[in-house]
C-alpha cells in the first residue's frame, strides 16, 4: 500500500446487519381490478367510456374492476380484455397476465401447431368435385322437368319434337 492509499477513507463492506429493507410504499397491495379502476379514475374515464373504446360490455369491465372472476370469460377472451384495457390506460399488460395465468391458461395456436397430414388444397379439391356432381345432377333434373312441363302444356309445338318423342306425347 502507498501513502496515498492510506490517506483515502476506507469504504466499509456491508454486512447483513447493515442492510435494511426498502420502505414499503403501499401498505396493502392492490388487486388487479382495483389497480385498473384507480388508473381509470386518475384519467377521468367512466366505465361507459372504457366500454365504448375497447368494445367490451360494461358488465365485464365492472366484473374485472371488482375482481368477480366467475363473471368474466376465461382463456383468450380474458387475455384480450386485459390487453385492451391496459393499452387504453397506457399500462403494461404483462403483470396482470402473469397474475392471472391460471385463469387465462396457456394460449396455444398458430400455423406452427398444425398437425394434419393432408394439405388444405387437397381437402378443398375433393370437396369441390363432390359438390360439382351434385349440382350438375340437380340442374339436369330441373331442365328435364321444365321441358316435360313445356311439352305437356303445348308451349313447344309437336312439329319441333323428334318423332320418337312426339309418339310418346299424343
């Protein structure tokens, strides 16, 4: 050690006794619904305003703010409600989603999870061919019925009919 080092005050190493907990800012933690309601009120928005902007019913917003989880949808619908509401309020949706993971569940989906061995194009082709045969048969029956009615009512003159068909009509 040099003389300059000895002149410098020594920094103390913190011990477990010297470390204190940070002061508690909020005595009781707010629920998700209460926090959203507080944020909404701070922005001077009514529940009807929120409902009109995020396109969810007033009943759902009231249930969310009062933590009545049984009155709310679950899964993807609940996740959408929370995301829309927090986006409107300018808040982060992730903490609310994390807290409600058991109600939202794991959202799976997307094209990456498609497990069918048949391609979608093959499926459409088979369906189109089957429906074409049905339509052609129906059109044929309608045409034959229309011609038969026209002949029986005398709309088509017998002179225009082939002789084998004219013999059947009499």
